[in-house]
């Protein structure tokens, strides 16, 4: 997904269907795990194939994930080399040729069913919709520098949710109304971002960078603009889920379950968030502050190419933190090293909630969101996470 510069909502969708493929293998071969049939909207009843025998369950689950990812992602074929490395490593440690072959057959069988489920979620219809044109009215979103990229996923709210009754089920309170009047509440929001940007402490800069997760970031190189490829916010939280599973010594099936539930929560969280983003369609701090306070002001982070309210990172962080808290507890301390490969040192947290709150305020420190977008995004995401847990977690 980093290679493809996959946008955050779409990345979560890819993660969810890939994880569901692995989880379905677990469900069919392990006691205590429940099928998503009649639990996720439209999820099919996938029968266990009697004709496929002699497979290895864990390998089949991983291969099912890879098979789904290869089919869904633009550069998915690049995963074929990784899959072959996985199979070769299994062969070296004693898996038989029959186990490898049957595991591949089983994986393809499961993936085919999950891919059919994915095709029915409505995402493939989005390309038929009219190209989104910015409204260009006072207070509304407009593309920002340096790349002035077009709006990302303006119709993502039309994608079938997994658990939520609709994209608007967790609709937040309206954002503070736009106003250029110096005495207005909105002007005070702008002043907060402007002041923060001028006097940002070093620790706040570190926090903003740690949670940046902007796959759209670019830098100027002479006459060219070069992409700075980064993971998405959802990928960061799935990385946290992986760290928690290792630390808590979860087994393969338990870890597969945790990752799947978090991926589902992330996707429904994004659908819910994007529903509001293109409803309120609020202006970004960068545009508003340059227009009304300081024409030369720049945020610490690059502004993502979509409307401001609510903060997407706040919504999905709260949703993921909610689900992870149900699995691991309210006081689960851990060290987040997900961004280490991108040159950022690990950060320690006493709970998932603390991490979610830091992720939310990081968007204000970075100058790309107003404070109410972060605060209300946390509330919206928590609602989405609780709804996912109520449907999926309480019966496990």
C-alpha cells in the first residue's frame, strides 16, 4: 500500500478484506471463533470444502490474506514474490509438498468467496460518479499546496459498512461555524492553530511527526514534486495491534481475530468520518489562516487533500483504541515502534486511549486540523468502535 500511495480509507478497506480472508480460515478450523455470517452486512455463508484435505491451517490463513491482497491492490502482483518466499521457508522447515499445495488451494477457495463479498460493497461504482468539484464558497474546503491534489474519496460514504447501520449512524455534532469575524468562535480556532504554529514546543513537534501517517506528502525537488511514501493511519494502528498481540502472547488464531476486528473498526470508522467530511466540507486551517491572519503561514505538516471536519486520524484512532481496550484492558502499557522504520523513535503509552488522544491532538499541533475536529472526532470514533464491539466482540 505504501508503494501504491493508497489513500487512508481505501487502505483500511484492503486491510479488512485481507484479514477477513485469514479469519475465515480460523473460523472453519478452530473452536470458539464465530463466522461473520449474519454478523457483517451481506457476509456470505462460506462452507468448508470437503474436497480439500491435508492443508496447514495457519499457512492457509496467511496465504488467503495474500491472495486477497494480490487481487485487490493495484500492485498486488508484487506480493507473489513474498508468497513464494513464505512457501519456500515452510518447505525448509518440514512442510510437505501436499501441505503446501492444499494450503494454496484452500486459500484460493476462501479468497474467492471474500473477494466476491468485497466486489458487492459498492466501491467499484464510485468510478462512475461525477468528478468532485470543490464548492469554492466561503468556509469550504479547497485544495492546498504544495501539490493541490484533488479531493480524496468524496463518495466513500456510499461503500457498504460492515457493522454500522449507515454511514451517518455516528454522525458528530456540527463543526463550529465558519466566520471571518475576529470575535467569532471560528476565529479563535484559527488563532489557536496560528499561535501553536509560531511557538510549537519541541515535544509537540515530535508528536505531530510521529502520528503524521500522510501517504500524500510530497516535497519539491527542483522542478519536480517527489512523493514521500508513508504508511496510513490505519496501518499504524494495525501495527499497534500487532505489538499488543506479541506482548500479550496471543496465539495465531487470537492475533488473527484481533487484527480482523481492528481492521473492520477502522473501515467503518473511515466510512463514518468521510460521511461527515463531505457534508460539513469545512475549510482547512492552512487556507483559512492564510486568508484571514497571515498570508505566509504554513502548517508544520502537509495538509491532506480532503475536507477538514472531523479529523480522520482522531476518528479511527478512537475506534481502534476502543476495540483494543476491550481485548487487552484499559491499562495496557506498550511501546509503539511502528514508525521506527521511517526514522522516528518509539513512543511509550500507558493505554490505547492515551495513544488515541495523542494522535488526535497531533493534528492540531501539526496545523492541519482545528481543535473541535480532533475532539469531536474522538467521540465519533469511540461510538463506531463500541458499535463494532457490541456486534462482534461480545459473542466471541
